[in-house]
C-alpha cells in the first residue's frame, strides 16, 4: 500500500475564512519503508501570506509561484497511486486539501487517513521525532522537510503498531480528482530563493546607465538628494522600474559615478544594520529585512554578513541609535498583512498597531479609500486587496519596519 505523507504551509488556520495553501510537500511511501517519490512546490494564493515569521515565505519568494490550479495537475500525478493520506495533525492538512480542490471544482473526499500526532499520543512533530530517536525536520515549517520527518515518524509508528494500517483499510480508498485541464508547474522554495539571489540588484542595473567615477568627488547636496530619493523609493520595501529610472536620472544629472553610488548604498545599508543591531541581537524578522534590502541595493550576501557581524561586535555604546520620530500626526493609516515586529517583547497585532498609531496622533482606518494617507504593509510584495487598491490609488505605502522607524518606536 502506498501512503501520501503531506504537509502544507498556509496563510492561517481556517480555509473557510479565506486562508489558503502557500506551500505543499509530499512524500509517497510504502508500508514496508520504501520512499517512492517526493513532490514540493510553493503556491501563490493571490492574497497576503499571513504569519511570515512562522513559515518564512515572503511575497517576493512566492511572486512567480503557480496558483493551485496551475500546480494541481502535477500534485495529482505525484499522489495518484496513494490510497491513504497521512500527516501530523492530518485533519488540518486534509481540510486545506479538500478546500483547495473544491475551489477549482474538483471535489476530494478524504476517508483513509493516518495521523502521526494521534498515533504517537500527541505532541509537536519535533518532540515526537525526538521521542522515537528520529531526526527533527531540518527546517521546521518548510513543507517538504516536515513531510519527510513525518514519513519517517509514520514508519516507526507503523512498525510499533501494525494494526493501524489494517484499521484504516476499513475505510474507502482515496479517490483523487481528475487532473485533466490542470497545470503541473512547480517552484520550490530553494529554487525561488536562488533565482532571487541571481537577479541583479539596483547598483548592478545602474551600472548600465551611470559612469564609473573613481575620484568619488561629489557635492554634499548631490549626495543628500540621491540618498533622500533612495529613502523615499525604498519606503515601501520595493523598487519598480519608474523609481529606478528616477534614481538613475538624478545620479546622471548630478554627475554621480558608480563608485559614489556604491558607497552611498553601502552607507544606507550600514545605517539600517546599526538600527537592527542596537539591542545586540538580530531577530529573524530583522535578518529578512536586511537580506531583502541588500538584494535590492545590489550588495553581496558576504558583505552584508560581514557588516552585521562588525556591528554586533562593536561596543554597546557605539550601537545606540537615537530615535528621531517623524511627525505624521493627523494622517490616516491602515494596516494589511500579519505584522512581524515586536514592541517590548509583545507581537504587534493589528489592534496594538492601531493603538500605537493613535498614540502618535494618526487616525487608524479599517479599509483603503482614495482619501487614505498611509497603508502599512507587513510584506512589501503583498497581494492583498488593500495593497492592490492602495497602489492603484497612488496611496503612500510604507513597509512595516520603516513605519515604526518613522514614528520612533523601538521594535524588534
């Protein structure tokens, strides 16, 4: 008998409340321990991605991923000979699978299931693996790694309790939907990350239109103009072609050479690093922000890592960055996505974000209208309806960490 061990990463916990699958990993095994095949892909849900701090999937990582319809044919090909679905808390994965297939009008009835959490007597996947002397997932909340760990745990549980398979056989076998007309595109997390790293950053693209200036002789006002524009266009955590062209035009107008720009970009990044390391720690959210910024600016990973380490090793007194709040009093603000930062150790959920904004004189709004002043996005590449509407309206969009920085709120 073949078993499809499945794990999904999702935007939230409730498919009936519009939460969606954003990554799926499958390991097909036989009851005697053979690994038949594996399957994995990111899924673009065409909405915000929920708790990025949990699953680690960001908008840029998923922007080129297939939708469920575009990927479902390949998934069905991978599992078509499996008679049982297994998972750790398999009811969770099963609910999302059924919902996603229902959304594309391919109903899936799941009767035969094996739950490693129930068979092991409860506990997280990592703890159950530890109890059975198995390796924990290499990267927790990465669908394929969780599926692999669950598969090994399931085999250990079946060895201990062979009756579990006999009992599940009393249920009707899985009847998988027809894959005809469905796509088979895949994009793994690893492939997407590699593709992003290979994309030329801003400084590499500017090299095509800006001359190299070894003397680095530039006027202070020119430098300030360029950095000011750079701060403005990066405020939403993204760079579009028009913003990039504005930077190139300004650099050319002021006669700023490529090496000058390289220095300005590195200095800009260094300032952000000093802010992130002011408390002596770089959180996962801060690391993601810095990785993204370095990629946008065209600064190599090694240079970023070295700068972070140097800042962390600096005396504590040198790491203290004075907070210079920006006056946004009286402006309306709306938030979208699962906010990722903390204040005083507390996760900034939507209600807390609105409370803080109110304390600083802003006026929180629930939706995006043409009159809205600011939309704060948890993910720069958010595909939420609010983000799309704000960009259509030309509303000022600010990336979450930059918003707190503008207010002078110390976050981690």
